[in-house]
């Protein structure tokens, strides 16, 4: 290994340990962020950053409900009417690039842009204290949507709406 010739002997074991940790982390995939080693459902890892992509809304709401369960909260029911509201807002967001305002009749709304999959989007929400607090509120129903606009800055635009 000519490239390692100039390393001091104590550095070589450290470099080997670091390489082993990186390889181990890559092979654990879904375990980043405290998850389990089980693979994500295909609907959660499907790329939405392309025309014609279809979000599995039920799996997305299930993922949110699994998170809520860890907080001792009741599950949100998936509301197809709220899906329509979320879709209209996501389409507006993708078209204008401007985050929409939360409609007054809703308990809350979560927005995201630029993430290709719902798993990435949810991870962003879960890891942001303000967004995470919104996922654990007293709402009982939810709708979700994504809209893709290849000519926009972020491409994919996500909207989760929640209601009591």
C-alpha cells in the first residue's frame, strides 16, 4: 500500500477502525437515526422526484402513526378529503415555490421541499423540533400529498395536513 507508507504506525489501526465503522454504517442502512434494521416499505422509499410518481399515502400516514405511538399518542386516521386539500396545496407550492398558508379549518400543516422520498421528508420533520411537535399534536385525521415540478428549485414539494 504505497499511499499508506508515510503514516505513523499508530495511525494505521485508527484508519482501519474508521474504515470498518464506515462499512458497518453503510450496511446497516435503515438503522440511522435510531430506527430498526428492517427495510422500509417500498412506498416510503419510492422516489417522487419524477413525473408520474405515485405516493403511497396510507404507508406515509402509517409511518407518522408509528412515530406518534412512540410518544403515547393515538393514531391519525387517513382522510382522503384531506388528501385532496394537501394535493391542492402541494401543487400550489410546486407551481409558485412559495410555501402555502395553513387553511384556518386545519389543526396544522407540515411542508417540505427537495426530498425525493417520503422517508427522507419524514426524517427531516422528525429531526426538527418544531415540525416534530406538530406531528404529536392532538389532531385525529391527516392527509398527505406530494407534487413534482422539474423546473422548480426544489423539484418535490410535500404537504401534510392534520385536523381534529
